[in-house]
C-alpha cells in the first residue's frame, strides 16, 4: 500500500520559509541536501512522519507562478481557537475561522494561512474524518 510521505514547495528564501513552518507548525529541518543548482530541505515534527520538502533553486529571485491548479495542504490540530490565536500573535496572518456544514451537521472547522511564497495551508480542528 502506498504511503504519502511529503509535499514539495518551490521557495525563494530558505530561511524565511523555514522560519514560517517552524513557527506555524513546529516543523524543523530533518535533512538538507545541496546539489548543483538547487537545495532540498525536508521539514518534519515529532508527531508525524509526513514532511514538507522545500526546494530552493539557486539564483531564483522571482516569485513562482502558483497558477490556478494548486489548492492546499491540510493539518489537523486539537484546539483550533488556540492555534488561531497563536498564529495571530506570531504575526502569521491567518484567515478567520470558518465552519463547513453538511446536511445540518458540522463537517469541519478550519482556517487558512499562506506561507511566504503564497502556498495555502488549511488548519482543521480534529473532528470526524479530519484526524
């Protein structure tokens, strides 16, 4: 059976991106590999094996065009309100908390935040299928 192991994002500024993911999600560098022309940085935390792979193309200064195909990655948290407050206090500019109802029942409570390169991350309250 296949196991999802990482999501890759092309970023302009490694330090800025590492700072965002550390402050927002507690992700720290697990590995860093430098190659001719690019560097790969794998970020993770102790709670999960899933990683965010940052790809830094050397010499790139222009922001990437995210196009209209990228949606988001999602993380689940125990206390959505506390996380929203923490993001706000850390200056990470989260969007307001929203509720998603289906057939009169709560399906999801969440907010979105964007990383420094514009990638969207959905932060969901652990509930129902979002564990």
